[in-house]
């Protein structure tokens, strides 16, 4: 449900309560419709922006999205734990969800309405979205939960390759790329919150490109200010993942916070009546980039340190036990300012003020890093809709 939907129904309920004694319901609906009609065009240049003659919309919507999480851990002096290795070893698990597909139905008046969607294929993770769109602004919130117990892993370094006749160990570079079965899944939750404001909202409409509640009649552009907040939590701190934590420098859980802001440009191009192509690009400065890590020890690590790798072969993962690290249970770090980029593209077409088509997409990239640990998340989605005005 979109945020302005809540505002719409809150206004309606308050008005109903105030007019409960004898007011005509039809009269109330007409007044409310007139109010929303005037709000849609308040303060705009009607040579550039207009309201559809038919205010009601019913739309069938689809969405495809994918998340790609890649972690990187560097094990310094790996021979201290693993005698068959030498020097630094890189361990990179990658979780790439299957593209998730959703179908939904939306119905409303002047962009205010209700929607319902359901997963029809791909990743079975959960997605929760809210949004508010106006002529000169847009706010979007998206929360995504996903997990994976079979990540693809890149493992590289120097490993024991041969022992000469005089007992000298010979090491050689190695690289391993394959999927690994985990005792418990890696669980991730991401939260994206972004907002935009157009400085030329009188002639260039954000709602026309992403909401279709109004119509962009002529081409126009505007400087646009944007801000973005990102938060993620990734955890795999369960007993059965003690071996995974060994290769992740004892890290079993981490959180990331990033806040970015910038100024860019949006242009609504109307090459012909009914067709709108909108492009938006905002270079951003990430001025707040914070990460917190939690580290764990385990009886598996204790056994390797005290007895060596040969003694762990008979140890089942059901017997693993983890505990917060005695030396460094938690670590927080603020990173330097970095550059980011936010881009959107939307294509809309309206046929005879009745039939609507719209498609738009967005791509986001977030990175975080400490001394021996780093990660990046790519997240993209494409939305498409077909609908009618009534």
C-alpha cells in the first residue's frame, strides 16, 4: 500500500465522521473528488501538465527484481590455522538470488488507491514497498528479505603442491570456484529509502513519469535533488556455520548504514502525443558510511589450534558450537566519503486517454569495507504496467 493511500483514506474517514449526521454520501464523494482534482494541478503550468479527463485507474502491474551480494574476506598468514596453505588466502562467497517475479493489481483515483501483488516465480524472498508520488516529489521505501544456503564461492591463495625428497614443502597458486553447502543459510535484509524533489515542478512532473496520475503535455526538464538511505543486515551466526566463520575472519554477522545526497537532472521528453520518456540521473556523495561486525570463536577453531586440521575430520557440524569472540566480539568503523550514482528510466504511453502502458527500472550499488573484509550489493528491478482509465 502506498503512503499517500493512507493519507487519502485517513482524510476520507475523518470527513465521514464529521458528516455522519445527515450529509449525503454522494455529495461527500463528489466534494472529495473535486478536492483531489484541484490538488493534482495545484500550482502547475497547465500548458505543460494536465489532468486526465477520466480520473479512475485500474492497472495490472508486474515486477522483476534481483539482488547480488558478494563478500570478500582475506585471511592473513593462513598457515597459522591451515598448515597446507601459505600467506594470504581470499575467500569470496557470492549470493545471487534468482530473478523474482511479481504480479499485482492496482485501482485508484488520481493516483490514490490500493494494490495487491503476489510472487509468481524465482526468488521466494519477501519484499515490502511503500511510495508517495507528487508532481514535484517522490518518496520510495523498499525492504527485501532473502537467504541462501548454497552460495557460489571463490577460494584462492597458495597451497601445498608437493614435498621434495629433502622434505621441502612446495606451494603453488590455486583457485577454487564452486557452490558450497552450508549448515544454515546466510540471511540478508536490505532497506532502501530514497526521495526526490524537482525545482521546476510547475512544468516537469515526477508523477507523470512514475505514477501517471497527471499527463506531461510538453517536454520539460528540471534540476532535481535526491537523497538515499541504505541499511543492510547479514547474518550466519549459527553453530552449524562455525566452519564458514573461520574463513570469514570469525565474522558471523554484520550491519551496514549508508546515507547519500546529491543534485542531478530529470528530463521528461514528449516526442509525440501520449508518449513520455523520462530519464533521471543524480550523482551522489555518500557522506555517512558505517559498518559494524560481530566476531565469534568456536570449538572447531579451538580444536584446529590445539590439535591441527587432522583432528577435525571426524567432527560433525552438528557438534559445532560458537560463542562471542573473547578478544574482539564487535567492531565498528566509519568509512571515508565516497561517490555513488542513482539513475532511473521510465517510458509511458497513453492511448486515447483510456489505455495506459508504463515501464521503468532502477539500479543501485552499495559497497562497504574494513581492513580484512569487504562487500558489495547490486540490486535492480524493473516494473511494467498496463491499465485503463475509467
